[in-house]
C-alpha cells in the first residue's frame, strides 16, 4: 500500500482518500493474481469470508507457573491471591482467564478467584486459612473473628509467672 497506493498521490480530504482507495482495491490490488497462491485475490478472499463465528464465547487461558509465598499467596500481575493452607507444593500452575484465576496443584484445582483490577491488591478466601483460635469465642466478644497468624498472639499467663521470671533474671544478674 505504501509504495503502490500512496506513492505520488494527493488527496483533497478523507472522503477523497477513501474513494481513491476503494477504486484502487477493486481495480488493482484485489483484481491481481497473487504471486504465491496464483489465484485472484478477491476470489480467494470471497471463499474464506463466509465462515460463522463460534456460538459460545472463546475462553483464552494463559498458563503460568508461580511459587507460593510464605504467607500462602500467589502473585499474578501485581496482585496476590490466596491458596489453602493445605496446599503442599511450593510451585503451582495458574490459569488466568478473562474474569477468573484458577490455581492448580498437581492438576487438581485448589483455588479460584475473580481477577482483581489494577495492582497491589490482595484477595484471601476465608476457607483458605485454618483457624488458629479456639472454636468457642470468649464471653462478651462480638464481631468477625479474624484469623491470627503464628507469633501474633500472646499466651495468657498469671502475673506470678512474670514475677518468677523477673526474680530469676535478677538472681542471674548478681552472679555475673
């Protein structure tokens, strides 16, 4: 097109350009015999044109391999998605569809999430985390129970325990 159509032509406006292009396509480009196929371009194109599109939507899947982070997350396109605590392997296969992200461990689906828009977001499915709190709530508490990770809780001990630790440390300090 650059050398055969545009070279040495001038156009008054966009409509004039379109008219000249249509005429060139009909009389020159599509009327010629193609050097490789040895067929008239317009005839060959007419044979290929009437193919209907598939009835259902096309599901394009991008397959990725990802490592699970220490806190049980998989990073895809700048966002983090949870996997169940029961996931044993450190490397999983991720299938990214237009609106859904699927995570597989040894060809078994272990998690499915809607695709997050943008970057820097985090999605944790509630059933992916094992509760680390007692099954019954302490009396007088309400609201959602948040999962607690190891190291985020402090054991409830009587004050006498801490007094004994302080006394022992004070005793060790005198000996040194």
